[in-house]
């Protein structure tokens, strides 16, 4: 990626979910917990993105697990994500993502959610249009069968490091 685009400056670092800094990510987690109830994760069919703040929906991504493969297919790729990444990944696989250095970070995070079956929060540093930000990624498992992770919903927020 060239200057003025989305550039990751540090590896994703897992932090406790209790350290959420973004209100929108907090809303996503709250809704996820309500939908999950006593289950480890709710099914996608019970999730309605319209329950989230409208300004947050463009920053959401949902990926479906591709059974038997270490890959995922984007079910939903918000418009903010498309603008940042300079590519619309809707309907495409993570393995199709053109920026290999970032693709590996993305894949590791989703695989970790599938393996551990719990919400995971990651922080990282990046630039967007030559402005430095701290990023916060919240990844939450979804399960259509109540046993395996069948999808992951993710919300992303950037905090301007200059303010």
C-alpha cells in the first residue's frame, strides 16, 4: 500500500476484553452477550446489525468459517472497511485479500476466535491517510449449531493518536 492509505505499523496485540475503550465496541459486546445468553455464542440468525449505532455499522465485518479450511468468507464488509482497505471484500475469502502482510494478521485473529470460542480484543497502531491511530478490534464468535464457531463478527475503531 502506498502513502496516504491504510498501513499497519505494529502487530495485533491481544488485550483483556474488559479494557474496551470504544463505546461502539462496548455496544457490540453487550448485544452479543444478550443474544448469547447461556450459550458460548449466539447464531448469526439472531444478530441484527441494525441494533447497533448506525454510524458504527460501516466499521463492522462478518466472516463465515469455511469448514475444513483455515480460511473465511466475508459475509459483510462495511463501507468504512472498503474505504480504508481500498478493496471491497464482500463475498470474498480472506485468502483473496491483496495485502499479504495484513492478511496474515487478520487470519491469525479469526483462527484464534474459532479455537478459543470467546470474545477477543486486539490493539494495534496504524496510519490512515498519513495520520497515526491506535486501532481497537473486537472479534466475537457466532455459532449456528451451538458447538462450533461458524462465523465471527468484528467491530473496529480508530483513535487519533495526535489528540
